[in-house]
C-alpha cells in the first residue's frame, strides 16, 4: 500500500454506511472513484463524501462500488506552487501577477515567450519588487536556462536604467527563486495512476492488452473530482499517456482509450481545455478559492464581481451583474458555469465558501442556477455509470456531452438549455475578447522601450 494516499471503499448495509481501506480497485470493475480537495485527510471526511455520491448519484443508477481517495495531509498541505506550475505550462494569454506570488514554468522551448509574457511586464511596471515575487520551475538544462534567464533580466534592467547594485541584487533574488521542476512534481499522482488506471490498460507485466479490452476497462471507471482532485487527475492523465506510449499503443489508440475516461469535476483547480480525458467541469463565477493563472477569462470575471460589489455597496439601482448559465466548450474548457450556486442575504458582499467547497449536487440552499448545475453534473455522472454497465458484451463508446447531460424526464428541456448555455458561452467569450483587446496594454511594454535593440524580440 502506498504511503502518500489510501483508497477506501464506501460500504452500505441498509441505511448504515462505513468505509474500509482496500489494496486495489479491481481492474475490470464498474465503479466510481472520488478525488477530493486538499482537505481529504481523514476517514470521516472520506465517508461523508462517499455518502454524498451514493445518495445523490448511485441510488438512481445501480449498486456499484464507490471509492474515495484520501491523501496524506503532508503531501498536499502546500501544493499551490505545484498546481500553478502545471497550469502555467498550459496557460494562454497570461497576465503578470503583481500583488501575489507567482510560479512560472520554464524550459528551453518556452523561455523567450514566458519571459516576455510573465517577467518583462513585471519589471517594466513594478521593477525588482514584481520579479522578486516569482518562483521559477526549471525543466531541462539547469545551467543554460538559468543563465539565459539571468541574462535577460540584466539586459532588461539595464535598458530600464536601474543602478548596477539594484540589478545585481535582483539577479541574486531570481537565482534563489529558481527550483528544479521535479520539486513541483510530487509522487502521489504517479502512484495513484499505477494503482488505479494502469491495471486497466496493461497485463500486469508492463505489456499492453488488446484495444477492445482496454477501451472497456477504462470506460468502466467514472472519476469525480473537486478542487485539487482535478489537478491530481490531470497528472494521472499525463502518466497514462506516457505509459501507453511505452507499452506500444499507437497515438490513435492512446487517443481512443483516454477519451473513454470520464471525469466530472467540481471547481477544479487545474488547467482546462486540453485534457485527453473526457473532462467536464462545473464551476461558480463566485468561487473565490480556485487558484488559476491570471488569464483574461478570470480577470474579466474578477473585475465584474468587484464592480458589482461596489454598485451594491453604493446603493446603485440594478446593481446585479447579469451572467446567465453558460457552457464553454472545447479549448475553453468543456465547463458549465453559473454565476452563483448558493443564495446570499447580503448581495455579493457575503459570498459563501460553499461556492467552492460544497460537493453536494443538490444543496438545500442552492439558487435556481445552482440546482441546474447540480442536475447537469448528476446526469453526467449517472449516464457515465449507465454507459459503464453496458460494457460487458463489447465496448460501447462514451456518449458526447450533449447526451451525457440528459435524463428521460427532461430530455427536450435539457437539450434546449444546453443550446442556450452554449450560445451564452460563445457570447461570453466574445465579451472576454473585447475586454482583452481594451486592456491589452497591460502586457505590452511601453512604446518608448521598443526602440531599444534589446526589445526587438517583443514585436508581436
């Protein structure tokens, strides 16, 4: 049994529940498995989460095994940098962070772009104070990457006119804030992959199995994730891809198999939009907890939340920010978003932590939008399980998202809702694009600096 995590099966006798540790999850069994946030460090928490899943999903489908993963608290007590590195590797249109610490991923291929987007704006607008907040994750030739980074910092600060002693001290700060990428890659996601997913694609001796069996095996598992659990799944996904390549699966076979892994994620703290799994997320715009790269989508949301709170506090009529339920598809995350899941008594100035931490699909104090989000998430999981139960006689592909969200009672209504949410998501992204164009000066160097030879690589 691995020391960094434990897997518990939730057991039920009549209406009595309990949990028992298991050494493994049977490789050909239909099951659900829950990866939670940083707070899952006790058997009691595992039991409560398992009961939520059983009450709100499994009893509507079938009596299938339900597992909850409990992480070692020491392993996940401080994993913010770890998550930020992985998100930074996938981030697009990243903005500089000036008020909080940041973690920047650097390798020999992305160094120039990452420096231009993440480091240069801080030096221009905040000087040494900005760059001293950055921690750099170095993946590759340490000496070469660090030397290039230091050289870029020195040249930039020289152009900006900083004194030599300030340049020297800043370079020392940058050097001390560089760490190997391996420091941000803990072992437990790899260990969890080896115990939970690897047996479904291999024969136990490091060899591949036939494609149809692999497809059926992975389609029999349904993963639920919340917060850090989404990050763990993304790391397991990476391990699965490289393991399948090593075992001799073709790229097309890898794509087929990985697309059959269903992940339903609540408030996932991870990069979205590039998963090889069928990764479907459910989020609240009022969730202040999820730590994501400061990209344009979340900057747009944050600015609108703040403006709404100011209008409310100042007694402005019609203060509410109109954000309809929406679906952001494909590269935008395959994520369902509502403005808020829970009712409030003091407008936007008293937003509950439950917007992030609640794992309930149908909380009693949910808003109408929150109930819709819960229903969609419930249907995705329930339909995923139903599809898993159909795998015994041969592989039955996982349905598309447009079908996973449906149920027999409200199929036509939900189809119309999905179309409306998709259209709302497209309009939202148009609004974000317009917002980004209006604020793009935030990531551009002042025009006065572009005449220097050292900044010729900044031309877009």
